[in-house]
C-alpha cells in the first residue's frame, strides 16, 4: 500500500525516532532550536507526529548524513539562505577534513614503515633519517627533533637531523658530545656564572659545533639541506599549525637551566657567531 493511500495517523516520539533513525533526545533538540516544529499533542499531553513531521525528520537525517550543520538546515528550511552557498561552504569544510585525513593516513603509514616514536615525526624528518640503521638515533635525539619540530616546524627539524646523522656516523663526535652534555649538566650544580669552567666549556662547545658542521659538509648533508627547501611544499606547510614561537617555547617548556648554564649557552652562541664571521 502506497503512503498516500494509508489512513492518516500519528505516532509517538519513540516510534518517530525509530523510523527516522535517530533518538527522542535528538528530536527534542530539533524542537528546541526550531528545526522541527512542535507537533500536536494527544490527550495524554505527549507529542504526536504526523506524515509531514516524519518527512521533515527524514530530510534532517539525510542532510546530517551529508554533513550539513543544524543551523544551515534551519536556514535552508526557512529559505533564509541560498542552498548553493551552504553547499559551497560544506564543500570547503569537507576539503579541509579530507586533507586532515590524508595527513593522518600518511602518519599511520610512516608508523608502520618507520616504527614508533620516530614515525610520529613529519615525513620530511623521517625521510631525512631513513638511511640510518635501527638504533642509530638515541631517544634523546628523537626528543630533540620533536621539540624542534614544534618550534621551527618540519623544515627546522629536518635540518637539525643533519647533526644527529653526523653524530650517529662519527663515534668521536658522539663521544665528545656526551662529554659536553655531562659537563653542561654539571653547571646546574651550584656553579657560578663567572666560574672559569663556564668559558672553557663554551670554547669546547663552539669547537664541537664547528666540527659537526665540517662533518655535515664532508658527508654532503649540507647539499641535501638545500634540497629540503625545494621539497617543502604546501602539503608539509599544512603542519605549521603545530608550531609555536621560540619565545613561547622558552617560556612554556619546563627548562630549568642554571644561570651558569645559560651564560655558557650565551658565550657559545657568541663564539660560534664570531667564528662564522671570521670565515666570511
């Protein structure tokens, strides 16, 4: 029997919800926001839904499946807004969601290929480190890349990866790096900023940085860094929303460096800058 030939009747909210594929709570919300007009009530005071109400509910469910917001549905039903404009904005939203899903799938694939946690870094970084053997990077190296990516983005972390590649492939540089890290940590143990050890350590750190740069150049990694700028396309730039400024990082990350260690870092930066100026 066709619907038009059925005798008119009304159903309760539970039956209306079951037929439309929704819930009574959702229907009550539609009433509250004006998306679905309040129906007649029976002698028991409960809502009764007729054929037109059910048709409106079915259209609401179809539009929700298409991703149209409740506000846009109401405007469309009231003819207060051009449906073409609603659909245009919906298409833009879906395109953004599709790009996000694409990035998520790529991240999952990197995790499958590279493993955790390195695979959680951006593709630019994981590709940069792909030729290193398993275990070549230390957990602290990956953590440093994670922080750098947060501050300077995938490109900054990919460039920083050159230093870790050089350390992983040069045992002498790695050994000196370990000694410097231990010496810098010792500065937090009550050492005064004017202690001679601070300046001595800054000189050693500067020499280590220059040695690293030379190792990077000898391995051709600096040439690879230039290519990074060429492949840093729009897809990768979509990850820029994960970045914060260097100033925010310093103020928000729980760094607890002593004045002596901060002084050492300042002196090191000055020495490196002077060394580079002298080379030019």
